[in-house]
C-alpha cells in the first residue's frame, strides 16, 4: 500500500488518522469499508469520499460548493439545502 509501519502504528494508537487517499487504499486492501455503516447523510458523504479517495475540495467540486462547506456537512455544523441534498443523493447513490 506504500504506507510505512510507523504510520500504521500511529493510526492503530489513535495518534493520527488516515487521509482520504490512504483510506481508499485501506478499503481496497481489506475489501470493505472499515467504519460503521453510515446512517446519516453526513456519514454517507464521508463514506463516499473515502471509498473514492476524494478530498473535501474534490467532492465539493462535484456539487459546485467549497470544501469547507462539505466539511461543515460531514461534521454536523450545517445541513445542505434540500436541492443540494437531491444532488448529493444522485452523486452518492
């Protein structure tokens, strides 16, 4: 996977978390999404980004919004507008 043993140790001891590109590699390596199945829109957005290796900015570009807006959705700070939710559903479904 191109990841050093010390990096994996940091992940295992919760001193660091994988970035999106690493998460994509982890998901491909183990063959499944390693976190709990998403139940909220925020979690579904995060899962989609991780599975596809997309940064906040890259996912935002798919929707025509800024990466900080995607971050606020994923972290429950704000909810997207209804018309944006419909676009998100088309993208992640």
